[in-house]
């Protein structure tokens, strides 16, 4: 049997990370990777698109609907350039996507050779992790860091591998003394921070003291349907859905007012104009002109990313963590509202 190549080790490491699907389009800058895909096709499925842009969009869609890492593959130069539009979709929608591209021969980079585009420079804005693989001993370290960054930050990572390096075989002689073999682990440890009891109590007090509570839910609530509906029931709160949170609860649920903004409903807009308590849960909905005016409503925001707290609207209490987990901790502190006039008015508007 021939020795395993860098491309073989790439595919094997992706499989060890649990990757089972790659979207892409062939090209001679990634011939080595395609040979590795061919020999590992029993464990990893390659889906060929008609254009590299579609591969990046497909990887982003895969991440959105599975909750897993999306992976796309494109050749050097123009093939990699075509990925950008779909990768910006992943960056803007906070989806973990790994982009893998080819590059020209490692010793001809920077000499105006065929399709010599520095994709690692081109991808600097779209990719939070962005690295060129320099040899067999470099590969696993880079792949692990790229995947962990994409998953931890819910964003894009990019690695590019020169076409000749893809076919190099692994040799311990090429490893530096500082690069200890097998030191990098294929494990992502997700954060599980929970807000303090004091912050939860502050949030609950605000909700309990309000008479017109409205909830805006986003992508962060896709795994929190039961918790969202339990809070809506207890607080008598209509649920307004940002586009990425459309699947959080069914449109026909009696608490649902549909979307908000350019593609929204009148009852959603009315509820946000009238509410005195506003919850932003798992969303960074960008169209601020549709939100309550600053100072109108006491606001609570729940998000896993601290940098998103107060990004679109002034916040009185910020709760950091997974939306479902935070809501489960908050719910026992919420008093069941006897006055249901606000939700009933919203429901009448939806019926109309």
C-alpha cells in the first residue's frame, strides 16, 4: 500500500471530528484532496455542486439545519474566490463553517504562476481562523484549531493547502522539535456558563412587574421551543420571530405573531410599539427601527455571546448562556400573569 498523503490525513482528521459531508466542486488545485475523498467515500460523503458559491451556501445551510460543522471545498484561485459570498452568509448568520481550498505549488507561490491567488490573505475578513498548511506535520494542528474556532465562535474558518503539499507523505523527519506528535486533540468543549442567581432575579422582577411583555426570539431559540412557550404562557407575552428564529415556534401557535421588520406582520409591529417589557432571546435582529424606542420598555437580553448584549437596543439586564438553559433557570421565578389583556389584544389582531 502507498503511504498516506497529507490529503489522506486531512480527510481522516475530518472524519475523526465527526464530519460526514463535504460540499464542493472539483479542480486541479485540489486533485490530491479528491483522491483522498475517493478512497474514503465509505465514511465521508462528497456532494458536488454546479458552482463553488453554492458549495459555501450549502455548507452554511447544513450548519443551520443540523447544528453541526458545515464544510465546503474549492480549488485554488478563482474557485476559492467563488466561496466568498456563501462564507459571508455563514459569518453574518453565526454559523460554523470550515472552508478548504487549494493553492498553487508551494515553491511557486508569489511568482505569478497559474491561479496564484493568496486565498489566506483574501479571506482575512470573512474567516476568524485563516491559515496555509506548510507540510505534513503542520496539518493536524491547523485542522484542529480551524474546527475549534469555527465551533466556538460560530463563524468561518479557512485552511488552504498548496497542491503539491496535498500529495506529500508524512515524515517525522519534517517535524520540528517543538511540535510534539499527537499533541493536538480532536475535542471541542462547549462553554456552559450560567447567569448568577442575582441577575436571574433582576430579570424575573422586571418581567413580573410589567403589564405588556413582548418577546423577540431568534436562531438561539431553535432548541428552546418548550422554554419559550412556557415563558410566553406565564408572562402573557406574544412571541415575535426574527427570520432566523422562524422555526422556534410554529406560526399557528396562539402566542406567535409572525415575523418582524421588512418581512414582518402588523401585529408584531403593534406589540413592539406598545410593550413595556421587551425580551430579546437568541437574536441580533439588525433592523433597529422596528424595535421599541429606547427608553420605552425595560429590556432583558439572553445571548451566548457577551458582545451581542446591547448591540441593537439598550439593555437593563443581560443574561449570558444557552437560551434554553437560561430560560429553564429563569422560569421558576416568573409569576403567572392574571391580566391577559396584552396577549389577547395581540391574538385578536392576528385573527384579523
